[in-house]
C-alpha cells in the first residue's frame, strides 16, 4: 500500500508543484489549502507524512505540529515544515513544536524527495519497534504453547477480580483443572503428543466458557479459569461444560483417537468476599484432589465456601 502524503500550502502554484512531484515519486497525495483543512485531514485519514507550510490561514504549520504531537499519540505522522524563514531560532521553534524536518522555500524538489525517503525509513523503523513491543508483551503475558494467559498474568487477573468483587459485593469463582493420567499420555505417546493434547484442551475450554472469563496455564497440565461475577451453582455448571467439552469427544492426534478427561476443583468466594487468591487456589486444589479420589472425570465444589446464587 502506497504511503499517503499530505501537502498543505495556501499558495496554489506551490501546492500544485508539490502534489505532482509527490505523485511522481510513488506516493498518494492529499491536498489542503489552509491549516484547518490540513488538521482535519490529519485527524481523520491515515496519513503517513505531511509537508506543511509554516504560514497558512487558519492553523499554522507550527500549530498543526504541536496539536499532532499532543492529540495523535496512537499513530505517528512524519512532519516536514516549509518556510521562507531561515534563522536558527526559527529552526529551533519549528523542531520544538514537533516537526521532524525543516525546509526553506523555494523548495528544492530533489532535496524534498530525499527527506521524504528519510521519513519513510523512520516510519518503518517506528512500525518495527511497535511490532517488537507487541511481541514482547505477548511473550510476557501469554503461554507459548497453549496461547492462554501465563501463570503470572492469570494470578494478576485473579487478584484484580477478587478486589473488584469485594468492592462491588459480588462473588468470584475459580476452577482449577488438570488432565487425568497426563503422565501416561506423555510416557506412552511422547511429549509432542502431550503438548498437542494441551493445545486442543485449551481450544475446547475457550469455547466452553464466556468470552470475558479468564483462562490461564497455571503449570504443566494445570489450568486456572476465573469465572467473573459467578456464584456456586453457576460455577458448577461452567465446570461441567468444561468437563464435557474435553471428555465427551475423542482427541484426534497423530492419527490416533485419544480419550482425554479432566478433573476440576471449584471454589467461590460467595459470602467470603475477603478470600485471597492464594486461599482460592488452596481450596480449589483440595476440591481437585477430591475429584481425583472420586474416580476422575469429575467436578467437585469445595465444601464450606461459597453459596448458591439467588
């Protein structure tokens, strides 16, 4: 996709010369004949670079630079100021206002082309930095195998949700689950198959819960599900949906049909709104242990916590 360049100048001759040159160089040109129109185009259209005359009716080029840097932080536009002024203090003022570059009139087209190419390189570097930042954030928050929230992030969510529930007086439920006999899967079929079981399990569980519930990999084959604003009975139903989503259909992996089931421990704050995240995990772990003792492929609610929702 060709980059868009805004040309803003109240002189029609200069505007026409710049527009033709920019089109010739392979850019898409947008044109404004005053500062107010230029600012509206910058705000409303996806413009990558702008060539702005300093002195225009309405907003000046310097005014536009200042406004862009304050009000357009979500995307970066490379700004070049054009002016007949050539004093050092004018250069300092223009750059201090947020301009990336500065050219004196009359414009040397070869020089402008070179400066636009510099702007393109800067914008591509900025895009690469944003992409790298998103990648690092994903690595920091998500589990690399299952693409679920990682342990640190799911525990952060639990802490936040418990504080919100305590403040707004609503229950929060937590489900801890793991794969039944997962070690046997790894020992018999290998860790690659075991990994694919976890990926498929995560996919099925995502479909079984509400879009705003949180799922995270707690460790190994253990997952945590935070069920927002949900009492004991609703949490039990969610746990049963998860159990059925995993266990009611074979996992087709490596040309094999594997029977995979999960056990789940459920706990809800209910009337105990002051429960901490570590207490919630402790109680859900106890309930999970009971599910294992009862034959696995089961969901058990921790006794003594929670209450049925009205």
